[in-house]
């Protein structure tokens, strides 16, 4: 093949940064050589070479003129390559790119629909100022093209055009045309219309899914390919059926998709079911049952990544329906060759699935992971057995005790830590644990393990006859101990031990306190030692009152069988990245309230009617509820604030309330907005930083008031909002709430 | 929320040494990702420890989602919160299509065919939105021809491995026969109108220390790889006595049973219930027409039985004696059998006695395991091996660390469920001669035997 000859060896240096100027010069010479231009194949090979360098990161923008010339060709492959080049460098060379536009516009009128579509798509991909005026006409023509291929491109072109000029007004005629094209016979045009409308109308809440549109989409579902199906299902989440009859009609239409061979369709359908049937728990449960087979299939898929996604979603489902997968527990046994991140998830699931029938087999399986070559995995397996021990303590204690015989540091440490948690949650196992600890000759070497052992010795010293001697070993070696956490634990444990076995402990406790008070350089440890010293001066009985507490928390054992959570807690993050990246765990407090359409939004939004489609969604439609969640530190806030981009900025139109700062803070707290910091009262400019959580996202906001007397400011507050992950609807809800609070304060100074 | 994905696909290749990596191909669709986002991804993915779930990574407000296929990372980045299933399946599909069009997946083939991959991506994704992934549609738009990284030769029989299946004509289709580009050089070897129908099963088994089958799980699929530019309807006949579901009664004879099966949406099932015939018009390229699974039971005996004995020899040595029996029918053979036996921590050296020179065994102290490899294992045979492992400071408890034994292997021409393809018929209107190949293979990378 000729291509290879001219390109030289295909394994050319992968990072051709060295001598890159030479390379570009050489290419330029070749491309402008009339002999090369005459030979179509050689010419094309040079173009291929340019693109190769470009995709590898070399700057070949100097060749722009030569490449524009090369775009005038009948060879479609060459055209595509040159278009790729032009799109990449158009923003760097806007003046030169204008030269290319003529060729592209000519191609937009080519008789071959493929050429038309290609030219239009690439022209819309140019990212440079002034582009919209060149592409508007071809796009409008493309929307009416007789070839569906061109219409698909033109529809997305509308979205691209909007993204080039994000702050201009929305062109109503284009929006109407897109709504009309939802009726297009081509399924891809239909879905592209939804996508384009969603982008163009982003600030108004996205594409409107009213009853006629929803029913139209539902009826077209079977014509769509699987990608489009799952996307339409996601759009349908916005629709609320008016009556139960309509709801059940929709559900039965979608029923077949629950069992789709494509996991992403089945899961998207399930999410829609859970959302629509939120008032019908029986329907939800049935949908979960029917989707359990496809979900389980993803857990055994050949692709590891799909398997991981499947496992994460199974975990979510189990939060509400722990029994759903109980009979399939063997599907969650780990494969030898699976990566650890999958094994961890599987172990977590196995722990939840244990019941009287399968406990022996599950434990045997987990036992075999305890000697895994990865210490983290082995420790996780031991911790998993510890969790099961809260219900089936006898069997688990045998296994854990057996593991101690292996005399491996990481295993011993994990077992001791498991013991500590076990006696706390499950006091009836204390005697057995103490016996084992007594018999255990090896002491853990890492600081977590040491802390656990010391805690056990201190708390249950009266049941472990050798406890003081083990403790003495630690006190003798206290100069070599580095971890302050271990030092603290050693102090507490020695004091507790002194209370139950004073004769054996008194001497070493004295030595310990003396060393820590006189010679310890860690202030925390020294202060703690002083504290214990002063408490001990009050007498033994006083000390006992202060130091000893409950040895276990029996009330916690009720919680070990996890409570079933309502589905609504996780349904909103189902089939999003949340379960995979663990966001849903930290944002569990986020409460979702389904946005009930209010009366005013009921008017039929027929596609094609200008006035209604552009009306912004009514405020009352945007009910969201915010929650505080765990507090955010200043550092975290600052880091996130710097990392994120501003998603929304709005001038509120009134100055800041002249109330005392704590009134403002209290008022915002009432609506679950936390104030992180603000500038003192009269400072100019005045700023306040706020945060809150809502709909599974974290919202950060800044309030800013410039000098009210400055000539070009109206003295009104400006709010800037950042969010992670992005959700425009929540932001709008948040701004509305914030606005109403501030307004109230303004009107009615407390 | 829409799947408003910015599919910004970059492919990084990880060399074996793990220190020299390079980006092979990246394609920016929306202009949202900053220029260095590929480098950012690259730094993040290499900084991961083995235990962190790597599938989704967040950098500022960008999410990277990636899969690994063919030693390459296939990455999508997005600013929204899309469906992970959609993105992962799309990336897998992209990798499969790249394989279809380039013939094989490797850094080299991706490098050689970057123009083709660009063409593919440009038609598949517009502005970050998936347009189509169907080869029937794509073939109209893809014009670049694939550059094969090595010239395809029918006579290249050097690595007959996975497939070496008999067909009706009892000819052997070499295993590389199907790994050529679907549109490769229409002139030369093109015109080879071939259809491959593969029945592939993945077996995962746990056998208890008493030899009792504790867990068995078969995931199977029927995959068609079609090189015909256009193909009319094809009828695939499965075993007539195929039962689906747990409730159905077993027949008198050798009924084949699967728990459940799912079909590609293009498969017509009107003759499936009575005659077990699938009707499908295969598109060019590879597609899975049917997936099925069977849990908790094996219709045949487990392919391998292990009789281990682990003893403490004098002071610091463990003797591991393994007798492995292959319970396949005598005419069948298992290939690439590898057996991993965990050994006590601190094992320093090993000597072994193996029964034939083509077997190998080595101690891998890093993985705390010994690896015994058998390239060919005939059915009905029994192989044994003796390993003497030196472990300084051996205690009797250390013997507990030996086990469980994990095996991986391939069984060509075998399906564990017994699913067979009775016939493959193309409709008589199909023009041109076409060759049909049926191949069976079972593989397992999770066959665990407790000791």
C-alpha cells in the first residue's frame, strides 16, 4: 500500500516534539510542491501525515493556508481530514478560517447529502467569534433538507450555534422549528431535537415535556435505537402523568423495556418506573424484581467496568430491598482474576445478603479471601466477617481465631480491630473474645491494631488475666512509640486498668504518667496525661465516675440489621455517576421533592406555538428542598470555590439587608442555607459566602455588593453560584429561595 | 438529566514497563475540555492504586469515565451527570467497532488507523451526542480503508488457540481468520464472504474442599461476525430440546437447559418457541444475537478435578502434591490451562517435578503463589506435579495459607451447557457464495478449588 511508503515507518517517534519546526517546514514544502499536488495519492498522504502529527499534539497550525487549499477536492476522505484540521485550528487562526468558509458553504449545497451533512457539521464545529452569521442560513436550510442525515446535523447545529453565543436571546423561530421537528420520521432527528432544545433552553429549564410530547415520545420508543431509548427515558423523567390511568398506561407501554437486552435501557426504564410510581410502592417493588435479572447480568458482564457499575447499583437497590438478591448470593463470590475494586464491592454486598441458609457458605468464601496477597483485601475480608459476627458470632469467632494462628501482622491487626468493634456492638461475645485475646501471643505492629488491642485490654482487663503484662510491655517500650493516637490510647487504657486491677498496674501507671508529663514533646499527649493525673488526685471513686462508661452499646445491635430505606432516598441518583463515585453516600441527606406541576403550568404547551414555548417555567414549579448536610470546612470551601466555575450569576435588584449579621445568618439557616463567612457590616465591597445541598448536589454561593455610591453600580446585590455536580434546576430553586429570604429581611428589618 | 455527554475520546496505551506511555488518539467534540485534560486524565489513571475504583474520576467539574479494552484506555469526559451504563456500554461498543474496522485492537492498529477512527467517531458522535453505532448505517459513511498491522494470511496457523473449530465441512478455520478488518481491501482477500457464528461460554466454578460443586455459573453468548457487505435473513437453528427457565420439566433425553436468555432487538423470534430457530439479518461486523445464563448447576461434570495433598516436610519445606484430572470426553482437549496455588508468606524458592517437558512451573514470591502451566491437557488424562517450597520460619499454621487453587483454561469445541447450533441457513436469495463457520469455545478465568 502506497500510504506506508510516503509516511515512512509507521512507528515514527510518538512524541515528535524534538525538531518539530523542521517537520512543519518540511510538510509545508511538500504540500506546496506542484508535483505533489498533481499526484493525488501523494498529496493525500502528506495530509494524513499532518493530521497524524496534530492528533499526537504537535502544533501544525502553520500549515493552515495549505490545508485550506486541500479542502477543494472530490475525495471525501481527504475532505474529512482537512475539515478535522480546520476545526482544530479555527479558533487560533480566525482570519484564515474565514477563507475556508466559502468552500464549506459551497459544499453545503452539494447534490450529495453526505457532502452536505459533512460540510454543515464541520462548519458548525468552528469555534470562533462571528461564526453564527455564516452558519445560520445553512442551518435553517439544513433543517428542511430532504435527507435525514443533513437534518440530524442541522438540528445539532442549532445547539452549536447557541453555544457560540450563549448570552444572546433565544431565537424563537428556531425553537419552534425544533419542536415541530420532534415529529420528524427519522428517529435520530427526533432525539437530536430534544438534545438541541435542552441545550438552547437550558436557562429556562430545558425542553418542555408536556402531555402531547410525552405521548409522542412514548409511541416512538420502539423505533429508536438503544442509545436514543435510554436518553428519551431520561427526558421522560420530567413528565408527570395527570391521572393514575395515564400513569399505568405509560408503565405498561414501557414494561417491555425493563427486560431490554441492553443494560442501559433496562436501568433507565427502571429509574423512570421508580420515579413515576413513587406513590405506588407495590409497582416499584415489582419493577425492581423484574429488573433484577438484567442488573445481575451486568454484575457478571465480561466488561469489568460494566460489572462495577452493576454492582454499585445493586448496592443501591439493596438499601431498600435487602432481600431481593439473597438467593443469588453466589453471583457475588469473587473471581480470582477480578480487580480489587470489584472484590471490595462484592464483599460489601455479600455481608448484606447473609441469612440463616447461606451463612456457612458465605463465611467459607470470605475466609478464603482473608489470606489474599493484597493486605487491604485481606483486611476488608476480615472486617466483613466481623460484620457478620454481629449476628452469627459463634461461627465467625472460630474463623477469626483461626486466622490469628497465621501470625501475619496485617491479619492479626485486622482481627484485633474486628474484635474491638464486635464486643462494642455485641456484648455477649465478650467472654469468647477475651479468651482469644488472652491466647494470642503476637501483638499487632501497626498503630490501628495497637490501639484496638489497648482498648480491649483497658476495657475488659478484668477478664484477660495477662492484660497487665501485655500493657507493661507497651509501657516499657513507650520511648519508641511514635504514633500519638497509640500514646493516647495507652494512657486511657492504663487508667482504666488501674481502676480494675490497681495492684498490678499502679507502678507502671506512675511511670507512664511521669514520662508523659515530664518528657513527652507531643502537647496533646502531655495535656491528656496531666488531665488524668489531676483526676486521679481526686481519688479512685471520682476517677471511676469520670473514666468508666458503658462497655458496649446494646442499643446499637438493633441497628446491625440495616433498616430498609425508602426508595425515594436513592432513586434520584440511580443510573447516574453518583453510585460509582460515592457521591450518594456523602450526600445522603439530600432530600428530593418531586416537582409537582402547578395549575398555571398546566396549559398545553403545543409544539409550534411561539408565545407559550418561550415563557419561562413558572416559579412555583421549581420547588426544591435544601438541606444542610455535614458542615464544610473553610479550606474545603475555598478549594472547591477555586476549582469550580460559576454556573449562574444574577443581579438581585435590591441592596443587601441592613440587618445584623447574625439575623441574616439565622434567617438563612431557617431555609437550610449555611453561611460560611462574611465581611464586617460596613465594609465595601460587602461579601458573604454561603453553601447548601439540594437534589444530590452541593451549591456554593457568593453574595457581593459593590460600593453603593460608586457611579456605575446600582448598589444591588449580585449572587454568583457554583455547583457540583451541575443541575440548573436546583440552582434556580436555590436563587429563588435566597432571593425571597433577602427580600423579606429587606422589607421587614427585624 | 440528559446523557449530554462530551465524548472526548482519548486512548492511552500502557506499556508493559509502566513507565513509557503515550497518547495515541484523542478527539475533542465540544470544546469544553481544556487542552490538557488528556494529561490530567493520564496522571490520574496512573496514580491510582489497585484498590481504588477507577471507572469514574473527577477533576474539577469534569468527570472522566473510562474502560480498558485491548490494553488501551477508552475515555469519555463529561460535565454533566449521565448514565454510567450508557457511557460504559458506548465505550465498549466503540472499542468493538474499532476492532471490527481495524481488524484488531492494539496501540499499533489504532495508530495506523487514526484517520479511520476519526471518521468513525465523527459519524458516531456529534457535539457529544451519540448518533449511531450500527454498522449498517456506518458502512455508508466510512470510506477510509483499514491498514492492517500485519498482513492477513490464511496460512498463519501459528497461534491456533481459541478457535480451531470443526465446521460442517470439517475444515479448520484458523483462529485469526475472524480478526481482520471487516472492509479490508475489497479487491484482494475481499470477496471472502464469510460468516462466523461463535458460541462462547464463560464458566465460573467453586468446588469445595470435599470435591462438592459449590457454585457454578455459565454466561454464554452467540456472536455473529459477518464479513458480507449485505446479508439477507439468516436462520440459526439451536438444539430443539432447549429448555428455558427453571420451571420447565426436563425431557427424557439429553435436554439442554438455560435459566434465561436475552436477544438482540433485531432477532425475530416467531419460530423460536416451537422450533428454536433464531432469525436475524446480520449487519456487517460483530454482534451478539443471544445471551444466556445458567446458574447453580452444571449439565456436565466439572471439567477438572483436583486431588491435592499439602504436607509439611522437614523443618522449612512444604510439599504440595497436586493430581489434576481432566473429565472432558477423550477426544476433547483443554488449552492454556494455568493453575495458581497460593503459598505461605515468605516462600523463597521452589523445586518441582512435572510429568512432561512442555509444562512449566514457577514461584511468584510477589503474588505469594506458584503458577503451573499446561499448554495442552487431553480429556480423560491425569497429570500430577510435586512442588517443594522452601519457607524459612515455617509454622504449621502456614499450611493454612496454601489454597484455594485457581485455574484458568480454554475448552475449544465445547459448550458446558450443551447448546449447539444445528444449522445455519442463509435465505436462497443471498447472492454470491458465502462460507459459514460455526465455532464453540468455553473459557474460564474463575475456576476455584478449595483445599
